[in-house]
């Protein structure tokens, strides 16, 4: 689907975009997988909701609402037993599906179930779906969808603007020239990957007068690829490079309190076999890290103080307006309650069937 004909009215207040009370229903990172050992339980607060996560004996992660339905004790004070979690207070025990399976003073526990949330692991992170049934697979790099990957967790950050505003930096054509001095004329083409994901691609040739480009042109004549795949308006995967070599960076961001953005930067490379493949990927991830530092240097300064308000859009802002339209079409939830955010002028969409894929929680 080509979106180049879409427009955005800067006089209409967005329902979802840059709204500190709304976020898109989807997959969001919780913590790095390495931070939750087998038999460990932890409290987490995600998008204003208090949760508890634990890893059972089978190494799978389960996610519940944080408080015991009996008297409200926090379940993070409890103990993992096998693949279940026992509350510290009165020792009620819940299995990974949230069902109460044991109460010490009762022969048969009542039919009682905790609120659970779909949980999976990918790219070295634990992710949860913020609704009942996942509608999409976990976010992926489009050209690496069916491939194994090596991942390095680069850094964690917290900035003073909404995740949507962090995301548009990568498609702000003007700032790529003004802030980063890239010798390239940006002209994005857009394609919707699915209802919750959109890809912006630029293949415009670099300007040959730049010294670095003159050297590259001796060995490589084609255009350098630069693309961004967005998921849920708050996860951006940047791909940059040549036909034979590309680097991938994932900016996984979620809405924090007071409309701020909390994120993880992940460096991703296609897995290569053998010792030489391992060494090659270490070099690739190192080069990706260098590229990331180059792009982040000026951007962090901007997003820490920006008060985004697109009052005077121009032609160069077309990709940003397309992104806003994409975010506006998605199902949004309310901060803290995770209840569906309704609009008077938009009818609620009917329930969809879950995406046809096997969830990964290994």
C-alpha cells in the first residue's frame, strides 16, 4: 500500500500521536532476558501498570498483574515453585496460566484466575502484549524475518519527550542533512507491512562530491540503502548499508510517566556460522555501535528539550505526516488501565483473530 497521497491536517489534534495518555496496543519490552534467572520473580511497572514476572523451571516467563486477588499482597514477594508462583502472604499458589492451584487451608481451591499477559522472548529481551490476544508477531527486521540473529544490547535511555517524537527523528529528512551532515538527498517511499508496521525506504544515491563517497564509488556504484521499519509507533528498526553489507539498529521505546520515553537500543546482525562467522558478527555489531553513536550524538540533545508541535509542515515533512497518519489508525489503550481508548468520531473495530504463528518464549 503506497501512502504518498496521504495528508495530515496540523489543525486537528491527534488522538494517538504524541498523546501522553495513550499508547498503541502491541508488544513492548519489559527487561533484558539475562536479568531474569530461572526461579526468580521480579516486580515491573510497564505503561503505568504494575506487573510481576517470573521464570519457571521450564525457563519460560510468565507475567501477571502484581497483586494477589485474596488480600492484595504483592506477588513479587512470593516464591517460584516449579513453573508456578506462590504468594508470600497466605501461600496461595498460581500456575503459569494464572489459575489458583493450591491454598494450604483448603482441600480444593476455588476457581480463580489472575490477569495474565502474553509473554515472549526475542532479541535478548522479554516482551509482553498489552491486550488479551496478540494480533501481530514480535517486532522483526523485515529482511531478517526468517533468519537467526546475533544481538547486542547497546544502551538504555530516558528522554523528556513522547516515544512517537523519538521515532520521527529517523525519517526527518531535513535533520539528516542539518544535524548529521549526511551527503544525501532524502526521498522516502512507504509501504505498510501490516496494520501495526510501516516501512520507510530511501535509495537515493549519495552526492559524489563528498570525499568519503568518492572513495566508496571506486568499489560500489549502487545506491546506499537506508530504511526504517516502525512497529506500534514506538519501535523503530533502522537498516543502513550496501547490498552486500548492512547494519541494523532497533530503538525499542515505550511511554514512561509524564509523557517521557524510556527505551533500549539493540544492535542486530544476521547470524553467521562457525568461528569466523562469530568474529565477523562481532565486527559487524561493533561497526553498528559506531554508527549508532554517530546518529545519537545530536539527536539526544534535541529530544531532551523538544516540545513537539507541527504547526507549519512543509514538503520536507511529508514522511512525518505519513507516520502520524499511520499511528492514528491503530488501536490505542489508556495509560495505566490498558483499557481501549475510544473516540467519538471513530467506531471501535471488531475483534480480530490472533496472528497465525507460534509464540516464541524460549
